[in-house]
């Protein structure tokens, strides 16, 4: 959580799509890989007491569990949405990295928009993540 886990351009893109899609219902944004975790945003009215490492350990299971849903009639895995008493957690994983976003109540259509936007950004930046060390590699220009 030293600010070096994520490429600054990727962090800006993630923050931008979350703010655009979720708006004022956005509670927090956290980026993670198999090795690292970094909170990108926390709404000012929330306490900074979340156990990011504990959350990350749980959400990292998604890197492995996605294969359980392959070749089913449900289609490709898109995202996980968890409901809690005070909000929702939506996790999107693509390739070697993922994001979980916490929100206040919002429609399923907005969760779908958020999933699509985050998946696109994560796919675009997948080559910046060094899967061996968990650090970003150099991004090649297209």
C-alpha cells in the first residue's frame, strides 16, 4: 500500500470509470494482484478501519475460482457482487489483476456498467502487471 503497486495511469483510469459509473454512491476502490493490494479511494465519511489484507486474501480466491464456471451454460464469468447491511462489494478480475469497489445501493444495471468499464480498463492494462513479482512491468506503446 505504498502507492507503487499500481501504475498511476491505470489508477487514474480505474478511479475515473468508477466515479463516472457509480457517482456519489461510490464508497471505496481497491486494486489487487496475487501479491499486492492498494486502496485507490475511500470516501471521506468512512472510517479507515477496513482490513485490506483480509479482504484481499478473500477476493484473491477469485483468481482461482473463475475456472469452476468455465464451459457452463451461464457463460463467461464477469464479476462477483456481494451484499452487506451497509452496502455492496463488486469484484472484477481480468488476467493478473483485479479491483473491488464498494458502493451504496444501486441498480443491477449500474453494476453491469461498472463491470464492463472495469473489465475494459483491466484488459487494456493487463500487460503492465509482472505476474512473477506482482509489480508492474514497462508498458509497451501500441
